[in-house]
């Protein structure tokens, strides 16, 4: 039994050290060197303190801020440890009721806005953590934000334009706006 046990324990120890220690350290080192922002969670700092990540949405409910996509995570919104979609299909009555309630909340927050509500403001993303909204969704909310902040609409629209991210590699996806970055810019422009 000893001739079999000793090599097995040595192999177990060596593989544990390689796969549990050396490999993660090497991969982390390469990631830190090649992609330092992404390797640290793409944190957004304000006054030297992290206020969020550009990769995970935040819950904004104050009318002076742009609101992001609804989050389907539980127990709270944008809970990264519970990332998943709602798995509700288009014929599910619960989804229909949730969308109706979200449209009503948007209409109540900006009663004068009669424009069609962009779909991404009333439906959650597949992960439930999406930090971006469409340019149309940002423009839909611009008048409300300008009115509540008592700033010219053109100033809010200019910030939206400045914070619009183009298509990935110039052809993948649609232009989008990172809600946290834009809200921080709004605060910086008019604290």
C-alpha cells in the first residue's frame, strides 16, 4: 500500500500547488499587466473612493438622475451574486404586469413626457446587471433630469452625447450610455 500511497500524495500535493496556487497567480499577474482596469473590477473612483463599477448597474430612483434598466436580481437590485434574468417569456402575465408598472412609474416621474417609452427602461437584461441604457432611453429621461436639476435641457443632452459609447469594434452592438458615469458627470456639472 505504501508504494502506491506515497506517489499519489506527492502528485496530489504538486497538482494542488500548481492548479490552486501557481496558475491563479500567473493568470492574475498577466491580467493585471495586460488589462489593469478590468482586472480590478473596472471600478469608478470619485475623490479617490470607489463609487461603483462600470460593468455593474446601480439602482437610481431619484428623479434628478437617469435611471438604468430594471434589475431582475434578488433579493435586491443589481445583486451581482444573484445575476440572472427573470426567465419570463413575452406571454407571461407577470412580465406584462411588471412592464405596465414600470411604464406607469416613468410616466408619473415625468407626466409631460408623451414620447414612447424605450424598451430597455421597462425590461431587464439577461444578467439583470446591465450598466448601460440606449441613447434613446437617456434622451427620453433628459427633460426630467434637466427640469429637476434646473439646468438647460441642452446641457443634459450634451452630457449624454459626451458619454455615449460607440459600437464595439465599430460594428458590434448599438451605441449606449453608462448610467453611473453619466450620473456622476451630471453631479460634477451641477453639484
